[in-house]
């Protein structure tokens, strides 16, 4: 008991948002998308060998049918913010006619309007991502983000989404983690389109995603002048494995530039610049340079933070600009091999995001943490439903990261909200159902929802709008 009384209450700013983040493909289990294979991802999961545990997202969390009950869970957890993403393949199952705007499927519109309206009825602030990794099949079939038409297709979708849902959306995110997307799709090849070491494909996608973002920003604002629009960046600080090794430092610099800074810097300055000497390549040069309407198209900063990565130079590893993640982490790692490094969260918020701190008019941009979370492994020898609800590792991750966040705010970071990834266990892309991030355990295949210890801890933090100092996690409940 003595410990509890000695601990300090660390309050968050008034009106702080406490929420959870999700994405459509990982939770919805949309029957039409899956039965008609309407997206690149539904086709990908149906292909042997693409998903680590051979699972599919065919059912996922059946959120499409069960969202009403899941919204009650949000209420029980005292959450006042929620992030969803739009299922582009479902909303636009057929290609637009040339020169015509995209037409949204009315059933899809009804579903999202009901979902968003139920959130608004509960007083929940809504974050809506327009592109969270899945493409309609008709677009992936013509080259996805490598096709210049993706720019107008995306902007047209964004415009229709603003018309259909704009009254129910508080924060728009045009794109989720563009660099994570292009890395997995065009460099590692673990996600669709499955291209390996296709750097030109990756850089081309970056260019068109920037153009698509700029246009989407404009059309959303045209429809709803007061809209708040941004994109979610995955910020993963790279750190040299050996500080005195100039090669480790060099690859770390490149990786930080390309993965973290290049995209937001392009948005800030209105111009895409690749690092030297890559920039000297003729094809890359053609992708560089100013982008019309891009400058300053970020009304707030949306950042996803999970971990940092120690980088070592490896000549035989051109894949990551000759940098490879160290196999000797310095801190505890989770089941995906990610270091638990809350200080990186603090550094990101306080230092790394500084260049993007101000809008063009000099006003301060608010920051929202649109993802942060911890996976636990569901291994083949475990039984669904019997799996322990005492997820102390997740509780520890949550608490240490919220302490870092509190420190960051005290030290000047303008953070206004935090969305935990994720409310429910869900389909984790190429990892399938092996890595589970939920505050709430899903028992497959019954779909039973059970709150984990972390859910109770988080609900309490949200209710009090603060957290206790110290690390004795048991006392947080
Ligand atoms: C992020 C993705 C999200 C989820 C988490 C674990 O990179 O945006 O969909 O997969 O990682």
C-alpha cells in the first residue's frame, strides 16, 4: 500500500483524447469483399504461402456485423476517440467510367454511416483513414500506386468519402504509413504487389502517393472547409548499432531520411527529394521535385510509434540502403522482435517531429498518436480462449509509453490524443493471427470478446485522464 500513496498522479491536458485505432481489413471480415475477392489483400491471403500461419482475414473480428457490441466495449473502456479506415474495395467495387467520378456503393455507405453515427452519438471523436493498405482489385490490376491514374482515382474516392461521411468525421487521414506500405510491397515483397527489391516501384509509389495526398487534401477541404486532414506516418527511429562506426552511422542516416523524414518533409516543403547519391539516378531524378498543391497539407501531425531499430552496415544488404537491423537488441523485444524502447517515443515527439511543428501560417500543429501498441504471440501450441488474460507485458509497454508521452508533453510536445493499437486482436497482415495486439482478446472461431488486464488498466487511465508514476503495474487497476 505504501507504494501506492508514494506515487504521483501524472495528469494529461484537459480534453485529451484516449482512444483505439483499427483498420478495416484487419477487423471487418467483410463478406462481400472476401467472397468476391474485391481487394488485392483478399486475393493475397487466398494465395498459399503468403501468410505466416496460413490464416486469412475472411472472418477477422466480424466487426462488420458486430460493431454495435464493440462500440459498447469502447464505452466500457471510457474511450473518447476511435480510428477506423474505409474499405475502398467495398465502397468502390467497380472501376469508375473514364472521366466520371467514382460512385460509392450504397450498402457500404450505409454501413459506415451507421458505424460513424454510433460513435458520434456516444460523443466519440472520429478518425477516418482513407487508404489503409488495401486496393480495390480493379486498381491493383492496373498497377496500383505505380499507375499515374491512382492519383485521380484516390482523390476521387476521397472526395466521395468527404461527401458521404464528412459530417461524421473529425479527423481525416488520407494515407496510412506510406513508407511501411511501399517497403513491404516493393522492397521486402511480403505484401501485395509482392515485388522484391523494386526500388523504382517503391519510389514511383511514393511520388504518386504524395500527389494523391495533395489532391485528396484539396478535395476534402473543398467539400468541408473546416476539415482536419493529415496522413499517418510510421516513425521508427534508427540508431547506429556502434556509435563510433562511421558506416553504421551512415546507413542509419539514410534509413532515417528515407523511412522517416522523406515523406513528411516533402509535404512540409511541397517538394520530393531523394538522398544523394540515389537522387542522381535518371529515373529517380524524374520522380523528384515540386508537387503541385502539396506544401503544408498537414493540418495536424499523426504519428504511429512502436519501436526503434538498431542499424548496422552490411555491404551485401543493398535492400535497406546497406543497413540491416542488428540481431543483438539492447532492450527486451516483443514477439515480432521489436525492442521495447519508450525513450524513442519521447525523442520522436519532442525532437524528431520538430521540423513539422508549424503550419504555413505559423500556428502550432497538434500531434495525435494514431497508433502505439504491443503484440503477444499466439503460438500453435496454445488453445484459443484459454489464453491468459493477464497480459503484463502489454500493460508494462502501455504504462512505460504513457509515462514517456507525459514527459514529452511536459517538455513541450503539443500532443492532444493517444490511440492504442488496437482495441481487438486482429489480422496482422503477413503475420496472420500470430501476433495479437488487442486490449480485448478474440477467441477464434467463436468470436467471443474478453477484456484483458491491459483493457482494465487503460480504461482506468482514460477515466482519470492520467496515470500514476512508477512501474508497479498491478497498482494501476
Ligand atoms: C502498423 C499498421 C497497422 C498494424 C500495426 C501493428 O504499421 O498501420 O495496420 O498492422 O502496425
